[in-house]
């Protein structure tokens, strides 16, 4: 969301700048917010080339940096209405230009163009009106503006060879949960991390590993609910006595981080409870004005007691009050909850605000099918469903009775889950069908892995021909292909062609033997595959010699 917000302000500045340069009218939209501060300082620059380091770039420095690069501004007098005025991904010909109304006093549309050098060759990509983009409306970025930025972002990713990652990012945004599946070595975990970088807005693996917005775990047969959600863990007290304490698991902690409050709710709530413990108060329901007494109990919850003969005790927890104030959700005791929450908000001057809701949090589960899914996720089957994210998907966890009255847990809407798994693992068949429905399944092919891992054309050809032969063997399919990772060295780079025979002996042949185990013609099939591999190597050697001889 931060990138969308920055991009919206950048577009607003661009429009305000050009319209002021043309009309000199200080009543124009955006003048007071974007132009006036620089004029008052005497630092406003009418024109310049931001990509060349001209000072005009300082006027957009707060909105110039994005995950995939820097955006520069260029304006050229005397014609501020011409195509020579644009925003662009720096050192590229991917531009945003202005389309003026016929009277040339105001900008009507913004247009994304590519291959815009020279400008007469520019190809139109997308054009949207200022109104549809929601510029100068003092609102959060709308869907049209997000689409405009995503298209602009997609072009720079294609320019940098990351266009395929963009497609996966869009699928994850749309579905919340995806599983990357495919043959061994197709780089599913690598791709998951690349997707996470784009979603979070970091550039390298080190920054990703340090980011609180990224979580990673690998499932295995011993992994269970207590590791993932919550469970009892052994502890020692000061006297050396062993006991057990309820601890949150890795995924629950991650969700809490994504939903973390940056306001002072916790402090004010504690003050509220302290005050109630000392002096209970009397409130009334909003509509029928029925009086009730409000107290606090030892579990730091409020207790509403209707002033009737029965005097039933109604528990109103911290979580119930927070759900109402942050999300407008009413779980129970509606008239009493509303009165208590509104009293708290007004008396303690509370203004709800959260951290993280405008940020993406990505949780990667490697080897997701190797764990016993229903045992690990438990009741979270419901909460991770894309249609039940947020408070409406709140559930009681297995240990809720140890955490106080009516304590609920939910998966925030800004948490995205990526699972990775091999197609041919024996454990695939045990993958819970209820869980299957909650994920979008995406196959990563061997051919795509070659592109993602930047294999050379010759080695890609060898891999492709070998995979064709594998697929022709009865009982095997594309799920048994050899992925690009088998042709990488320890630095993650494509191997040299002289290393191909070692790769066959140490990596590919052992895998193929496992594929062919139990087949009657196992040895013959393996020999045929080796012949195909050697034949393709000789072909590439022939091409290499011809190139060396200038043919």
C-alpha cells in the first residue's frame, strides 16, 4: 500500500507541476500542497532532467523510490504540454506522460507509454483519466490507480527480466494463498522468495531474511499444531522446578505481528480495567436505555450486570472491544458491548489505528505436503480461507480456555501464504482436500525454471530434450522432469558445459534411477536417457565449434 500511496502523490505532483507551469495560476489543484512550499523557499525548479541529477528531482524525492527502481521527472520549456514532459523509470523509455484538454489549461488523462525514445515511436500501454485515478480526492489509492501502478511496475519488471515474477505476485494478491508445485529442481522455493521480495518491497535475500514481514518454515513429519499455532512448552522456574507454559507458534506470532497495533489501546485498556476494579460504573444500553453495572474481573475482562432481578453476568473481553472498535464487528451481547466500547473510546480519548494493515506480510511454507496438514493447521482451515480473512474468520484455538474468556484468533487480511511442494512426493496423496480448496495451485515447469534461473540457451536445450525423453517413458510424466536447479553451481549460477558429465553422474542419474525403480526395463531406459543427454551435448559442442570458427 505504501508504494501505491507514494505513486499517487507522485502523479499528483506531476499534474500540479505541469499545470502551474502552463497557467501560472496559484488557484490550480495541488498548488498549495505541492508547489507553494518550494516557491516559498525560493527553490522551485520549473524544468530539468531528474535522471541527470538536475535539482528538479529534489521536488519528488519523497516519492521517487520503489521496489523495482527509481522514478525520475523531466520537464522541458517552453512547451510544457508536449511529450517531452514525463515521469519515467530512470534510464528507461518507460514513461508516464500527460494528455491535455483541447484548451491546454488542464490535464485530462495520464498515459503509460513504452519504447518512447524517440518520443514519436512511443507505444501506448494504458490511459486513464485524472478522475478515474482519483487524484486530488484526499482518499486512499483506488483500484484504478493501483492497476495503473501495477501496469507501470510490470513494464520495469519485464525490462529487468522479472516479468514472470509479476504474474505470480498478481495471483498471490488475488487469492491470498498459493501453492507452487512442479517437478524436482524447478526452483519453487527460490521463486517463492522472489515473490515475497516483490510483495514486501525488499531487493535482496539478506533484507528479506531480516524483514519482520517475511516468515519461513519447512514442514516435516514431526511438525505439529504446537509448533505452528500454539502449545504447551516446558519451562523452569527460579527454583529449578519444571512446568509447562502456553507458547505461541511461529505462524500465530507472525499473524500477530501483521496485526500489531501502533496506537495506545493496550495501555488505555489497562487503565480502564484498573479504574473499574476500584470503582464500578453504571451505563445504559444505546437504544432501550436499560441500565447496567460495569465491573472488571480477575481475568482483565469487563463484566456487564443488567440491573434486573436475575442480574446475569455478561463477559465483555478485551478482544470483543477491540474487534468492535477496529473493525465494527459485534460478536455477542450487542447493546452492552456497544455501550462499553463507546464509553471506553470517548472517556479515554482512544483513536483506533493499526500498524501493518497497509503492509504485505508473506509466510512461506516449504515442503508443505511433508507435514500432516490437518494436524498442523487444526481449526485454522477456516481462518486461512480467503473469504474468511480478518475478524469474520475468528476462531477459538485449542488452548483458548487457558487464555481467558472468549479469546479468539484470526488470520489478518494482509497475510499471504505461499506453499511449495514437489508433484511426485509420496506424501502428495495425503494432502487434505479441504486444504486444497483454500489454495490456488500453480505449476512451475522445467522450462520456466530455466528462465528463472538464467540457464544458457544450450544447457536449456539439453535439459528440454532430456525431459521430452523422460515423459515418453510409460508411467512417467512432466511431474518427473529435471528442473533447472540441477544445472546450477554452488553460487546459484548456471554451470559451464564442461561440467555436464559430472552433473549427470552426481545429480541426474541417481534421481532417474529412483524414478525408474521397479520398472522391468529400468537399465535399458536409463541407458537410452544417457544417450539422449550425450547426443545433445555433442550438438552443443558442434554449435560452439562453428561459432568459434566464425561460421
